[in-house]
C-alpha cells in the first residue's frame, strides 16, 4: 500500500476493541493521531494536532476518522495547507455535534462544517447510530461531496459494534488508495 493511513479517533479515543485499534495493531502503515485531551477536546487544538500529523506523514495519506474525528477532518480541511497530501478520507459514524443530546465538553466544533472536502471521501453510517440520525449522516455525505456507505444496523460503528478488523471498512480504505 503506497499511502499511510492516519487513524483519527473521536471523543474519548478508541478503545482496544474498536476497529481503529485493531487496524493500528495489525496493519503496517496505520498510525493513530494522538490528541492531548480526549475528554474535553478543543477543536483548534485538535486541528493543529491533525495538521502536524499530516505534515509529518509520508505523503500521500488516507484519513480514517470516527465520530467526532469526522467533524475534525471537516474543520481541518477548511483551514489546512496540507490537504494536497490527502488521497482520501473514510469518515465513519460522523457524530452530529449540533444534536441536542450530543455530550457536553467539546469546544469549538460548532457549527458542523458542511463545505465540500478537497479530496475524495466516503461516509460510512449505520441505520441505528445513537449519535447521528441517518438523514443527517446523508446530509454530511452530500455536503462533503462524499460517497455514502450504509453499513446496516450496527450502532455507532465502534468497539461496541463488535466489528473487529472490519473488512468492509478496510475495503473502503483500499478503494480510496486506488
């Protein structure tokens, strides 16, 4: 595989049973973008950390974001000087930071960015995700210029979803490399 994969977790990071953690352990070239603060993230700080990670990575990169990490990618893309280094992005279960029940504690992620992304993207959604309604996930995909992949009823597509290595997701990563 020619490109590196940057794993971009969301709020609270991704636990050991999360597909991102499985990929990080088993797939060479996958590297987690580690934020200083996972509990009460500040968007500007997270954007700066992602900018540094993309700038330091061997180009090109593919981004594999989950939950709040998807909003981070959209915020980052609007401000970055390094978007040309990104071959594509897999945006999984993009949590809706504008939803009334979104967990408190994040700073600067509102409003949800809806500008078209400057690189190819796929939004993967579940029909029964507690953090984003299917209609909102579809809106995000359309706005970002991304293809929508419906994964079925699998919750938030996280560790609780028991996806393991999530071969469907990895197939989407490989398509973004092509």
